[in-house]
C-alpha cells in the first residue's frame, strides 16, 4: 500500500526535510515544524507524491525535489504572512 511505502521511506523523508531546511537556514523548531508539515502533507494527499513517482530518477532524488518545492512554498507563505 501507499501508506506502507511511505512508512518505509519515512526516515529518508525526515532526513531530506532536515537537510533541505539546514541548507535554507531553517533551524530548530522551525525545521521540526516543517518536517511535521511534510509528513502531514503526504498523509493528507493520500500519498499522492508516491503515486506520481515514475522511476525516472531514484526515489531519494524525487523526494528531495518534492520536499524542496514544498519548502520553497512554505517559506514564501511565511514571508507573505509577515
């Protein structure tokens, strides 16, 4: 199932979330909040990113692109909120 695959990939998802946050200067509680946001986004979308994976790259590379995009959106939304 998609849920089982997500749970299998969760350590990778978490590690990528932390690494991408660090690269963008998002640290501490803000990074933890974003990691929780990433987890929730997978669940709330019924694991849509996993369903869209076509195997054109490694799953880790694909997830890095997805999470980096979400982080960019997250940072833009934070800036808009002031």
